[in-house]
C-alpha cells in the first residue's frame, strides 16, 4: 500500500509540473487578441492610406465632369461661347460620370446652320496614369475607332482615330489630335434701340484702321496711343469735356492726361509710358497729331451676349459696314468684342471673325 501511495504522489507531482509549464507557454485570450490586433494594425493603416488616395484621386477627376468644347486656334473664345453654337455648330466632349476612376461620356459633333448634321459616340473606360483609353462605335454613320483622353490642367487632350472601313462615312466625330476647353456659358441679351445706338456710338472709333484685333491682356501702349491719336486726328472722339486741354487747327495738341482719360474710357487702363508712335508725336507732356479728314466703316451691333459665370462680362458681335456711293452699305468685316460693364463698357479684347455670321 505504501508503494502504491508513493507512486500516486509521484504522478501528481509530475502532472502539477507539466500543468505549470503549459500555463506559462499559453498567453491569456485577451493577450492573444491584443497580439492579433497589433499584427493587423499596419494592414489597417495601409488600407486607410489607399482609401484616402482613392478619395483624393476621385475628387481630382470630379472637376472634369460636364461639357468641354473644341479649341479652335485663333478663334478660341468665339467657338466656346454657348450662345453661338446654333450658328457655328459645336464639337465637344461630355463627361457624364466618374466613379473610382471609371469614366463614362460621349463625343459629339454638330454642324452649324443650315444642315445641323449630328454625330455622337459613347465611351467608357478606366483612368490610368491620368489617361483613358477606350473604343467607340457610331452605328448611325457606320464607323468605329479608338480614343485616348489625357486629363490636364483646365483641359482635356484627345487623340481620336478611326478604323479602316470599306465605305467612308459622310459625317462623324473628328479624327486627329485635339484640345478641349471648358465652354463659356452665356445667354443672349435683348437690348432696346436706344441701348444699341449708345453701344454703337461707343464702338464707332474701333474700326480696324484705328485698332487691330487683340487678345485679352495683349493690349500695348503703342496700340492705345495710336488709337487715341488716329481718332482725334479724324475727329471721331468727343473732346468737349476736356476744354482747353485740347487745342487744334492744322495740328491737334493735347495733354497726356487726355490720352490717359481716353485710354481708361475705352480700355480701362492708362498708358504706362508716353512716347511717340507713327503720326502721334509726344514731347514734354503733350501729344500732337495732324488734323485729318476722311470716312471709315461704322459698327452695327448684331448680337449682345452675357457671360453667365463672370459678372459684368459681355460679348458683342459687331458688323463693320462701309457706305459706298453706288452700292450702299457693304459688310467689310465682323468682330467679336469682349466687353466689361461697370456703369459703362470698356473693351477687353477684339477678335476678327473670319467666317462672318449672317443673321
């Protein structure tokens, strides 16, 4: 019996020792959970970073949703003005949906009056490295091809190709490399006969001989000085408000302050450096021009358009006509004039329309 009791005591001691060792090796459940959480934290941080990057990229591309108009060199503003689409037609890209880099949209081309032929294709694809590549098919005009869009700063560059077809399509979206810009959202303005006459009087000195077309921001001192000098020489500017600051017989002499006042009246800027140009002589604070005679084209405002997104900005389509003794009035050229209105108009840009609109 003593041997059996001793044997049982030894077994109990062994079991106790083994149990203690297992307890030391096995961490509590709470510690195990903490360990698992700790190991997964880097993965969670990585996922959060990826989600943040995806959200930022989504926000960056959201600005491309909406309509974009084909950039036409030399007449960029003219073809971006939405109120003129019925006359010129329109070629553009419309981005309808951007979701997690997936883009849906369409490219269209609408011919101007009188045919108004239309072509439109849909596309979809994923943006990768700032570019989208997709295929398209125009079932109506029976052609297909590929497009590649690059999303840049305030623009979309497009490369459009067509697949070879046995029968050449008579119409469709353009083929080649193009730039698309945001349209100028506008609306037509109804003006009274009196308002039209007042605007035409203001624009009377703006014939091509007096001021050449210029883009916004490109107006120079030389252009302003020649404009004022030429029109004073011909007697086309009202100088009654200047009193003895303007004197004239065979020559017209006027203060540089008159030059500045007229520059501000018409263009909203003063002359930076007063000097002599062409027929306009400058010396000691005075300008001199020869008194001239003659006739010139006179403006006829055909359309006034308001910029809906920029307060006080207007666009005027203006015909310049000349009165011939036998033929009567004849259109010489047509300008798009950008105006800023703040109680009175000032001229910000003049663009010649090489394909005059026939209203």
